C-alpha cells in the first residue's frame, strides 16, 4: 500500500518490535523532507522513492511533496520546513523522514558549524510544529563524487563523515531516530548507485526504504524533545559556540 494521497483515514498497523513482540502503532502517513536521494533520482531517471517502500512496510500512505532535488541544509532546509509546517495537512504526518546533507558537502559555501546549527534549528522548528510525529533522520548513503569517498574534504570544506558526525550528535541530543548508512560502501558503490557517485539505483532505494521502516518499527514513538538553541549563525569571525564547544571562526 504505497499510495500518495491527501485525504486518508487513520489506520493502525501491527508490527513486530525488536524484541519480537507484536504491537500496534498508528501509521497513517509518512512524510518526507529531502534532496534528490529522497525524490528517487538515480542519476539518470526517477525511480520509486524509498519513502514509498517505508510507508508500505508500515501499512501507511506516503507523502513526498516536500522533497526537492538539489536541496541543501544551508540553502533550502528552512524553506522546506516552513513549507511543510504551513501545509494544512501536516498534522496527519505520524512519521517525518528527513534526508539532507550530501549537497552541503559537495556544493556548499558555508562552514560546517553554520550548517550544523542550521540543521539543529530547522529540526527544532519541525518538532515544535509536529508534536504528533516521530521524526527520523536518514544519513546519506555515501559520497563518491569525483572519485573521492566519504572521508574526502570537498567544496563545503568538510567531508561527509565530518558532517554526519555532527548530524548524529544533533539527532541524539533531540532523541530522534537515526538511520545509519551501510547499504552502500566503498566496495559496492559502483553498482549500488545509479551514477556510481551519490544516487542509489531502484533496488537500493527499496533497501533503504526497508531499513527506514525497520528503524521506525523498533522505536515507533521516539521521545523527541523541543530543544531551544540560540546562536548567531551569521557571525563570520570571532568566538562561536558550536557543538564541539567554543571555537574561533575566521
């Protein structure tokens, strides 16, 4: 059941927990926020987005209207979250899946502190307006752009490994679900990715969808918390409070 609709009755789905005990969880709609790897782009064509597989596994409906190819945390996440929160149907989202970051690494022009704090701020906005929803953040599967790998420092001035380390800290602090990468790696990326660099192929999107669903099943109602966090992210130089403590920003 992987339909995408706006008018839907609440449904209950029976799932198996990590302990093997069947429980009932409300799973009417799963909504996505993300870039082209959420849209379903495989580097050449559009494939079925992973959120449709996730929703099917949960016995739910998917809504992928708030994903956009080319999106980054620093340039687009605020607008996407605002659009999400302004959608008159957003309170129907029992699960919200957020998948952003790889475009900041490859094409960004802001430092990692700025991107990290923007990520925290927008997740905070999302949680404040959607207390009914379980929020799950998905780590991008990997980055082999221009022959590099996940440890390669790229245009943004940091690697995917470094950014995802910050994303994990933020998600753990806010008690959000985290879906780690691992389906794609250095040895299989040439055939797990449609373009061999960033975008999964159709079969890999299905694997990702199952992995996201399993994470939600293991923690169907995460104890997400509203964490106020104020910082001058526009500060260009001087001492700046970051996730790693106070740092001099030049």
